[in-house]
């Protein structure tokens, strides 16, 4: 099975004609319709996507096989995935979030800081959520060039220069 990347999520029904509220996680939000058909994470269900109009926080969309409000409501919270090979290749300084999750983070001296648990973005830029060995709490590391100068996907490692006191 091809590697899948999460490109969007269904936020519920929109209206009574079977349309859904669709949140796009792609750099160009409207491009989500170009990567189809999109599937559920397990690949069991596939949807052709037709964006019908922009709405607050996303799009109203028609999905193949979804004809009623009840069917659309039942899909609320479903994440939609596209095969990696249909997504555009990225410049050297950009990464898919899925590629960062699980990477080990080291400081500039080579000491392990933690492992990337999630990539968060609350509007002001990306933040790496790290699990720290021997600590149940996570640490939030800003994902900026100044703080994270090196991401080496082939070695599955990140080099970071965290601000004093963060760890």
C-alpha cells in the first residue's frame, strides 16, 4: 500500500443535500480536490472530492457516495488521505508533517533532547511537540530556522539549538 499523507478532515455536514464541511491541510487549500480520490486512513473507503464553495474555516464539498445529511454527519471527524506520490515535491527547506513525526531531536552538542510526537500550528508558525526521555511531560520547540537549523530526513534526525531554560 502506498504511503498516505493526511490532507484534510471532514468537519460534519453542510446543509441537507449531503455536502460536507471540509478542512484542507494543504499549502494551497483548494488543491485538496486535485489529489483525489482521497481515502480514509485504513484505505477502506475512497471519495472523489468536488469543492462547491468556500465557507468559514474550509470548504463545502461533495464526496462520492455521500448523498444525505445523515451520511455526511456520520463522517464527521474522518481524516482524508492522499498517496504521497500524487503530492507535489517540496523545496529543501519544507517538510511534510508526517515526515517529521518520530524523528529524534539532538542538541548542537549531540545530546538527545527527545522525539517528535506531533507538529502543531496554532497560527503563529509550526511547533514541534517533543517527548523527552525520562519525563512524562512534553516540550514545545518552535520550528524556526534559528532554533532548528538542521533536519536530516535520511538520517532520521533533527539538530536543534533550543532557547536557554527550555529543557
